[in-house]
């Protein structure tokens, strides 16, 4: 992965993804998982979703992806209700990278990345030169060129994450949704993946656990707490010692050096 | 991706593969028809088949000819078609359940289809191959429905799916025995082995045609969803995010599987493990992508069941074993091997 070479594929225009009044309930739980959440990820920005476990980050991501239906609530792409788009067009616009995507099927790396071309191909049509080019570009972006014939079973956890990222990039989406993509990655690859996302020029919404990574790579943050939006806005406005204390229950130093924000967690509030 | 091969080579490869598999199928079918007791020589087999296929050869004496054309030929072809159907069902069930151990017999669908067919036989509701297949379809769907009901809405783990399938299979096997022994006549009771283990001994042309039609249509339907099945590799959520109509694909896959299993079971009984052994062996040869895996598994299933039945009727000659005994003897070690491999991961 070499940051700087990443660029949105030809003709891909980033779009804004937003949600209004998003509410998601599950049977057997009185409190909704998402409670009237409003959300905007501006076009071409990296928006981080942070919050403690159970705050609704993944549910919000799945709601934006269309795999969980909000009741009530609506997700919009550039103002257009997402649900009104045909299924394949949705898949050409929004790509999703799930947390811990695993498979029993021993696909080759090239096969996994080629799955990203399904929404671009006819149902019976074989992959064409355009598909091959998009796959090659995606593999290059995540630094896995040359691994095409390796089998899923032989990949490390980090390599699997990067292959999934390549699959999502091969979809040539305008919006990229990622659920904790840095899980299983070693420190170097965490930074490489996030700086890659930051340079794609795509609209990126990413669930992150690591506050230091969120501070470093996200243009904007949405802080979820018990199913509600606690704060949303530009990273340095949102990520304050106050937010960290009330939402995460930690004492922290937040300092700004030139253009970057640094977060240092000192201990839990009770210490 | 190796895109270096020239265009003509790209076109030539699938043609060569098709011609090659057709030759292999024909050779195995001929070997299956020509093998067996009764001192029928290979050339007599060839003459009988040739005469019926309209070639200018001298016909055989009626008795020898009927052994070849009325007994062995439909038996070999029914084995081929049933094997193709069962192997295909295994591929599809493994894809949509994301479980390497899924196949019609282990999920109880075959046992349910047996119960349905036996009920039609014993109660005398309608007659003939089609109503038998209808009963089998109802029974197969009932068993499948029960498995899904017991699993609940949550995505079940691999072990739970197979355990539930085995338990439901046992229930329907018991119901089949109950119906045959409790209400059937002595003739029906003798059919017990047939419905529980599966055998090709009763193969005749009408059931060959019925099975061939259904399996053929099923293969065409499945070809339409082959790339969707690939997308299930990382789960339904990822498949949906790739634009796959998950509910529709599942419905096509499950209904097709149930219909093929029902028609096969109504013709040959509950032959197990074909859908387990064949897809796993074929995956090692052509890889896991369904546009190749589906047709290759159909061919592999056809070859496998023709060979298994030939072994079943010749190994202990003049006694004949049901083909399901041979497939189970091979299938159980295969099951354990796959289970062992999964646990090591």
C-alpha cells in the first residue's frame, strides 16, 4: 500500500450519505438499539463512528448499508432515499466491509476480489477486461498484488481484512462503509489501511474502536452513546476530554499538534 | 489473473472440456451397462444399444436384448441422473447454509421424501411415477421445513444444522418403517430397504425420463443463480451488499433442492452421501466457483453413482447390494474426514 497513489476510479463521484430519525429495535429489548439517530457523512470525507460497546455503532453502519431496516427512519444518498434504488445500483454505489468476514469456502484471493464485480456484471456474463482492471487496481491499493492465486485458508487475519477491503474497492463504490476494519491488523497495516481510505476521495464511514486512530484519520466523528448521537462534527470539536469522560468513562489528554489531534488515555474515571 | 492465453484458446477450453466429459460419461455408462452376470459380451451390449439407437446393426435375441435395454441401460442412466441431481443438491445446500456437511440425506430431506412416497403407495392416493414424486415432494418439504423450524431464525452453527438434520432424518425413517410395517402388505414391507437405503434395482425408462427432465431443468435454473451462490461465501449480509437478491436466491435454491431430491428419492429411494462426497472431490479439481462447480459436480455425481451401483450389483454376485449401502460405506469416512479438516482450522 502506498498512500498517494489511491484515487477514485474514473467516473466515480463521491456522494453524501445521511440518515434521519433512524430507529432500530429488536424483539425482547425494551430500549431501542438506535433511538432517533440523525447522521450525515459529507461527500468525500472520512467519518468515524465511535462509542463504547453496545452503543449502536455496528447497527448504524448496517442501517446505512441497507441490511437493517430502520423503523422509522430513512437513509439518503445525496438526498435520494437509498431504499428506492434498484438492488444492483445500490451495490454499485455503496460497498460494505463487515467485521470478521470469514468463509468455509476456500476461494482464491482473485475470486474474493472478483465478487466485488458482481453488481457490475450481467448475471450470466463472464468477467470482462474492465472487471479484471478494477480487481487489479483494488489489489494494488491494498498492497496485495501477486497474491491472486493464494487460497483464503492460507491467509493471515490481517491479509483477509485487506482482501475484503480490496473486494469492497473493486465494487468501485461512491460510499465505503467499514465495520472495525483494523481488527486483526498489525499496527503498520492499521495505519496503511486508514491512510488509504483517507486518500481514496470516496465518502467513507468507518466504525473504529481505537480512539487514537479515529483522531488521526477521521475528518469528522459521530459519537454514539446508548443508541443516541452524543456528539457529531469535526474531529477536533467532537473528541474532547469531556466527551471521553462522559461517554467512554476515561480520563484523557487531548492535544492538537499542527494539523493532528492526539489522544492519550490516562485511566478510567474511577481511578 | 492469467489473461495471457489467446482468445481462441479461451474458446477452445470449454469446448474441449465438454467433449471430454461427454466421452467420459459415455464410457462409464457403457461400462456400467456391459458389466454384470448373464454372460453378455461387450459386443452384444454394443449391438443391443446400437440397434435401439437406430444404428444399422443386427439386433440381438429378444431375451438378451431386454436384459441390456430394459434392465441395465435404464439402471445405468437412472444412476447417472440421480447421482447428478444429488451431487448438485449437495453443492447448493452447502452454499446457502454455508456448511460443508450439508446434503439432502444428512439434512433429513431424503428421509422425508421417502415417508411421503411410502404414504402415497400405501394409501393408494393416485398411482404412477408422478403422484409418487408428488408425495415425495410433500414429505421432503415437510422434513426440510421441520429442520428450519427447529433451527429457528438465528444463523445456526455447522454442528447444530447437521445434528438437527440427522434427528429429523431419524424421525422420518421411523415414520417410513411405521407406515410400511403397520399398514403396508408384505410386498410393501419388503420395500423397506429400498426406501431407507436406496436402490436402483427397480429402474425403468419412465422414471429415467422423469428424473432426467427434472434434473435438467434444475441445472438450468441453478446456472442462473451460480454467481449469486458464490457471493454467499461470506454470508448473507455480504451477499446482499453485493446486490444479490438473497431471499429470492435462497428460495430458488431450496425449492430446486427439495424438488430434485423428491423426484430422485421417489425413483431410487434415499441414497445418502452422494451430495457430500462428490462436491468435495470436485471442488479439489475445478475450484469453488459455482459456474464450474455445478456442472462438474453433476458430471461427477453421475459417474460416481453409476460406478457405485455397478459395484453394488457385482461385488457379491449373484447377490445384489442396494447402491445406498456402497455410498454410505464410502460416505461415512468422507464425512469424518471433512469434519476433521473443519475442526483443525
